[in-house]
C-alpha cells in the first residue's frame, strides 16, 4: 500500500431497489438466511452475491465435507442443512453419506464406521461411531441452490454479480448497502440487513466492533485453493495406503515439499474423483496479497504434484488428470464480529444453556465427544449497531472457539436463524435487538425442522440423549481438568474455575 489517499468527490448514487430483508453474500449462511426469511413469511427479500452462483466455500471453494451433524443416534443439525442431503439424494452422484432414515447413525459397528468414514460419516471419538455427515458434488449443489431460490421467486429477488461493499448508516442504524457491479455503484435500501459476507465486510464499516486476531496454530489462520483429480479410484488408493503405510506417509511429506504447505487427497461423493484440500498457513483471506498468493502458489505446483502422484503410485494414478480447480479461494477466517455474546472455551467445557438459543451444533473437537453446543442469538448480533445480523463464518467467538463454529453446518444453521429473526422483526415492526426471540425459536423448531433445547416443539428425547451421555466434558483428561477447575490446560483449552454452573448464561 502506497500510503497515499484520494478524496472522492461527492456524488449521487441511484437506488437500485428496496426490500424488507437484504442478505449480502450468498454462501451457506446467506443462501440459508434468504430461504428461511421467505419461508417465515417475508415476501420482499433480496439476496446479493458477488459471484454468479450461491454456496460460497461449498460450491466455489470446494469445501465438500458437511461433518458432524449427529450425536450418538440422534441428528441435531437438521433444518436446511438436512434438506441439502435429502434433495441431493434424488440426483445420481450428487451426495454420499449415511442416510439417517436407515437407523445406522450412532452405530459402533467397525464395518459401518469404515464404510462411511471416508465421506465424513464417522466420528473421531473413542470408540468411533457412524455420524451423520456427507459429501456434496459442488456443481450439483450450485444447481440445487438455484432451484431452492426459484421455488421462492415470488418472495426472493436474486442479484448475482453484485458486490455489497459499504453500509448506509444513520447514526447506529443500518438502512441499506452500497454495491458495485458492471452497472456501477448503486444502493439497495432495506429494513434489516444480514451480513453474510464471511469476513464481516458490512459490520466492519458500520461501526460495530470486530476482531481479526488469528492464532497461527488454528485452522482459521490458513487459506486453501482446492483442486480435484479424476481418472482414479479412491477405494484403490485407500487400499494402497493401507498396504504401503511408509510410502503413503512419505508421499504426504513430499507433497508438502512440492506445494510448500500441507495438502491431502480426500474422497468425494464419487469414487473416480478426489479433491485435494490444503492448508496454507498464516494467511488472511481479507488481504489482497494473501489471496493472490493462495491462488498462484497452489496453481503453479499442481502439474508437478500430479506428475509426482503418477511416479510414486502408478497403479492408482497412471490415468489421473486434473479434473478442475475451485473457482474461488478457500477462505477459513479473517475478521469476525464482537457480538453481544462471544462463544468461548467454557461453552465447550460445560453444558452451557441460553435463553436465546437458535441452534444446536455438534463440534469437531473430541474434547467434548463431538456433542452439540448451544449457539445463542446474541452470537450473531453485533454490538453498537442496529438492524444488522451477522451469521456464518464470522460469528462472535474467541480465537480458539471459532475453529469449531465456522464450518458449513454452523453457517447454514446461524443463517437460517438470522433469516427467521429478520422476517419476524419486519412483520412485527421490531428491530434486530428487540425481536421476539421466543417467536423466532418457535418458527425454527415448529415450522422449519430445527431442534432446539427446552422448546415445546422439539422432541424431549433430544435433551434426554444428551443427559444420558453426560454432555459436557467426556474424556478422562477433560474430566480431570473440570474437577480441578484451576486453569488446567487441555489441548488449546483452559478450563476455568466456576465454569461448570449450567445455569450461567
């Protein structure tokens, strides 16, 4: 950056459109927010997306894994997230994962765990069990997301190729958003704005406090550019790794040397195409230089990596070819809001309860046995500003907890809740701060298939399942840490004294 500035002349900006609910960003959170708002009765929703498709990291960044949707034998992450699976099931090759309707979820049968483990359908706890998780085919997901929007076209107007870039603020109240497109800079006015940009782009400029602190040891401090390989058999590759463990381990080390960062070949929804995920450390996905390096550093080495696969493991990769490269960089974290509640380590360590819970979400941390935690509405409610909600990757969490609450399921779940909250606020003439949260919860649990704790529309067996399995801390080291209550560190977590009161909000 040169350090120079330029004073932009005052100008008039045309109003492109007006709506009740404006969703900025069409990723997993934003798409879900728009769908949920329309289904909750809002007839005037605009979904604004900078690319020409919805899905964000799922369809554009090729984050194909939708993990950890169940706990023991019950599915806690339902709603729109479960709907993805049910819709894609009807399309050949569009999804792979264990079907909850078959009764397989929660099984510890080693054969079933092996059968589903490759596509995210097995937990990493001890003993391993079948978990509801699945892999999607990104192009089929793109199409289905458009289908879902088209089904609600009387309520949702889609603005693709429109980059929401700046809020319109009157005091601390957001009234709309400036956006850039091929038509130039214009404005959309709205009663409620949902910032689903993933990097808190609207919140940051609104005056709401945000955080950009990233721990270099955490997943969020890395970016990726995913590519896919065709012409192989992942089942044959799995067999080769088992028969040649030393060679497989060396392959991982050599590939890290080629790329300059860790990468991994991962099964997809079909056996003949694999995706290569990667973790490029200490990169911020809100910075131009880091995004540019993410893309170029990966692409410049793909040919060399593919040739290496063929040389080391010709029996699997002799016919392999570059299937495609993700159309956008994989973005794990940068700025996030500082909300009215900051999700932290004690939300994992103890069975915390909240009066304003909007989602139950399982985690990927074996510290708490992959049990679901409660996510409160206040975690998507930015401080100091009104009429903005911020679901998705940038929700309010500390630098450790964010690694477990910014995956695709949490984006879908918080997005769905934000959409319902926005629709209720508009219908009742309230604001995002004064919205009737009980009504929001009742719509989510009663009409939109989202289980919520202590809600009359949710089967009590959900809570009974948690109590039966002692939700909170499960592993022996973690139980010792809880008993000590003296700041004992377990992995990244510091267990604080007094954190075990489940009635603390």
